[in-house]
C-alpha cells in the first residue's frame, strides 16, 4: 500500500527538480520516433479564417504532446500554392484585380477576387476553361504567370507568419505543392512499374488502380489530367516520398478536415504500394481528422476571418479588464500592456475552446446569424484558468510572510488544525499533478488534445478548493505548515503552466 505522505513528498520533489520539464518523458530509448506532422496548410492568397484555425491549433498541440512524450517532431506547413484553384485566382485577377487594392490590403483583395471568380464561373463556362489553361501554362513554366504566382505566394506567407506569431505557432519547414508538381511523372512511372496505372478511355485521365486492403473494393484514383497537369494526390505522393528521404521519419501525420479522409486513405494505400517495406504511420495515426465547420465556404465568402475574431474578442476582454469591479485586474498598468494581455486572453480562449472536446466533433457555421460574438459564448472559458495561474504567481512572488521554496518540506504538515492525517484536498491535488505524464501519453495514443483540456479543468478546480482551505497567511498554523503549503502551491503553479503550454496556451503571470 502506498504511503500518502511519502507519495506526496516524492511528487513535490520531482516537480521542483524538473520544473518546466515536469510531466515530460525523459528517455524513451528504442521507442523514440521521428514524427513529421503536416498541419495548418492554408491555401495562399486567401485570408486566414476559422477553418484554418482548427488544423493549426490541433496540429500544434499534438506536436507538443509528441515532444513531451519523448519523440522528435518535424513541424511542416504545406501550403496550397498550386493547382486549378490558383488558375481560378489568376484568371479572376486578370478580370477583377486592382494593383492599388492589392497594395492596401493584399489578402483581402485576393480573397474578394477569388470569391468573385468562383461566382463568375457559375455563369460563364469560358472562365473555367481559362483557369484550366492558366494552370497548364504555370506547370509549363510561363514566366508572366509564375511571376504573379510568386508575388501572391510571398505576400501570403508574410501575412500568415504575422498571425502565426500571434497564435504562438512555429514551423520547422514551410513547403508548398509547387515544390512537387514536376516530380509527379516520377510517381506515375513508379506506380506503372507496380502494374497499377491505367488510362481512362473516356476521359484520358491517368489513374492508379488498386484493391482497398480493408474492403477489397477496386479503387480508381486520378493522378493526371488529360492535359498532362498534376493533381493534389500526385503532389502529395511526391512530397511524402521526399520527406521520407530527407528527414528519415518513422511516421507521417496529416491534420485534416474529415471531408479529406478518402484522399488520405488513398494516399496511404498508394504509398504502401510504392514502398511496402517502409513504415508510413508507425506509432501514430497517418491522418488525424477533425470535424468540419458545416456551412463554411471560402469560395462563397462564408467565413469568419481570424484577425476579426481576435480583434473582437480582445476588445471584449479589454473592456472587461478595465471595469473597476472586475476581479481579474485591480492594479494600474500601462495601457499597451493591458491591451497585450487582452490579446493573449483572446488567443488563449480561441485555443482552449477549440481543444475542449473530441477533435472529430463538427460545429455549424450559420451564415445569417454567425458573428465573432459566437466565440465568446463557446464553452470552456479560459479566463478563470489564466486567473488561477496568475493568482498563484502573485502568491508565490509576494507571499504575505517571507518564505523560501523547500523541496524537502514535510508533507505531514499539510493538515488542518482539526485533522491528524494527510489532508484530503492536498492529496487529491498532488495525485492530479502526478497524472500529467500519464495524460500526455493518453493524448499521444489517441492523437487527441482534449484529454489535456480535461486535465487542466480538474487541476484548476482542485487548486481553487485547496487555495480556499489552506491559506499561507493563516495565523493559526506553524512555520512548517506555511512552508509546505508554499511548496504545494509552487508545484501546482508549475504543473498548470506545463499543461497549458502543451495546449499551445501561454500561461499568464497577470490577468
């Protein structure tokens, strides 16, 4: 039977010893994997919207979990910068583009052009023909279109990086479909050697044909159009093969919308045909799909832009923080600092609410009702969580009595005056702290981040209850009791900080 006092002593010492590394696996040995995670992946020349947010925050949090579990991770942002949709944009820009509008707000103008071009295509079939021709000319190296394409690509990446900085998301590598279109023929040739290639008599498309390993059903996957241009699947195959060679990875994982599941099933099956000796998804799911935002459509302009969501939420947070009755911010502070806190809270809220439930769960975009205010009403408010962390920071930095951190403080002193044994609340809190590494591996095994969200909710609840019942400035307790309570709250703050960082949320010292 575990001795509660010795258990608490051991956990508290371990938190003090490892600090920012507490909860992380120190040495996986031979079980350590090199995992490449492909996430976010917006289509260039489009403004970053809430649909992109899901892949970004889910992918970032999973990368954090894999690293915490002891694995090596390569974070890749694979931009949609090639294909027919870009032909649509360029054909639209020739008709509706304006250099002045491009200089004033490039992505907003390009998004407007893309939406208008798609609307025009419904009424004018020649425009789709033009878009297809532009796509073909791009693949053939047309200098005029390539120059315009490169201009739009550079503008997009520059703007996206600004938003990624606000979100606290970083990538090891930026790639794009454009890097692999000229390697598509190599992929087709290799599949032909495996006896998998057929050419359609009716459409003249080049297809990969195989029997699905699970169902045995024949599948036909178009790899090349009749005009010889590449497709998304062919470029993805070329990219996966190159990544395997370049990074020496054990596993690939794509963070994608559920609507793309069929595509990635075909991708994995074709990779296994191309190279059956290689492991393509060792230890993790090949793709981690997430529920779509039903009704959202960038082609029709039915999107909420991330910059608008953050701006609206931060204004709401700032208004609340400036309220003299607001419990979370009583001290005077520089207006610029207060504004930055509001932005951090807004971004924290976006991430926290998105990761609160199973990633497979969809939610609806209501075109006639949806506004950024809907984000304020989503369950899983992060403000009490950040306040809990900030309150512990204040307690530890300015204790009511002079105290020093003592990792060897006796856990037996964690009791109330009317108790003779280890107190229940502190024991429950320490048990929750001790679960962090276990919960990290649970998230890794299921490729889900919501288990960390649930862990944080339980941890904050226990911290709050313990804080109310075990005050440091209680005149009726001894110096030894004060010391061990200080230790307990230091370890609670450290554990909460580490858990929030796993979600991609920066812990706040002040709210």
